[in-house]
């Protein structure tokens, strides 16, 4: 029972996330914008694709979903609030809905801000959070549709998860986020340690994700903001940052 969590690089800096069933030879994929990397992983590991999960409607998270469903005859789950701009959903989900993969229960969290219909998937049994573009390591998503208050509330929900949660987000933005974060908290030693670790990982060609929520709570300025106003000021500064 249970699943292994594997980042699958896509496009220039995206990650889809593979949930690989430890006993049944099945795999789920989160937010696939491409088909080929998924097919390569399935073939290499001798797996069958059993489920596609979508966090939000942007093309760099969903463009491969329909083709994968057609080839593998597997369902797509996504947000009820966004079903008008997602591939046709086999199961439309909202706040508090439960799903299951590899015998592990998952909970749906509505996390608007980056988009108004964004959802995240939290699997407590594997301590894994699939949060798309809501929370990044050392950063958070741009407010393309939502408000600062919505994103602050969404991040508040995520930061309340157990500190040993693995944060599986949608992009390899950690190094760039770290450069900005230093402008907000230049004396933060936890941030300095994280930045150094990130540099080593990237120099070795390795992902910086998943990240540990406990580390994000100590180093991510967006999670450390104490009010909507403080969060909004940091988000505005990041939008203008060119470092």
C-alpha cells in the first residue's frame, strides 16, 4: 500500500508529479503539460497510468491531460469551480472532497489566489501536498486572478498542515525565489541555509523539490507574513523584482 512521489520535469521549469503505487504497478500523474515524459516514465518503470489530477487550468499544467486519458483510458479529476476551462472531468472536486490512490486517502483543499478555481491535493498517509502554483519553495504564485486576501488565506491553510509535509509544487523557481527572499529577510539564517542547499542541488542537476514544509515555515517570506497587508506588500515587491 502507499505510493512513491517522483518529480517529472516538463517544459522549461515545470514539474508534474508521479504517484507510483508501491504494490500494484499503477501510477497517477499531477498536472501533465506534456505526454512524452509521462510515457517514458511509465515504460521505464513498467507502470500503467490510472489517474490524472489537475490543480488548475493553465496550459502548462493540463495540455497533456486529454491525450494521456485517450491513450490510457484513465479518469481526470479537477476543480468543480474550473470545469468550464479544464479538460472534461470524470470527477469534479471541491473543498473537503476525498479521493484515493494506492490505498491512500487524499483531501481536496480549495486554494484560490493564483487562479480563482485552484485546488490542492493533500495525502496525509504519504505526508504529500500537491499544490500546483499556490505555494512554491521560498515563494508563492502570482495573483493572476485572485486577491491578496484569498492567497493569504490559502497559504494559511497550507502552513497549518503538519511540518513534515512534502511540498510538491509546479515549478523549479526555488533559486530565483531565494534571491528575492534575501531582500525581505537578509538576516534569516534558515533562509541562507536553504539557499546554499538549493545551489548545491542545482549545480548537480537535481530538483530542489519536494521541499519540507517545516523548512518553508522558517525561510519562505510569503508564509512568514503576519497579515494580509504584509503579504500584499511582499507580493507586490516580488512582482516588481528584477534581481
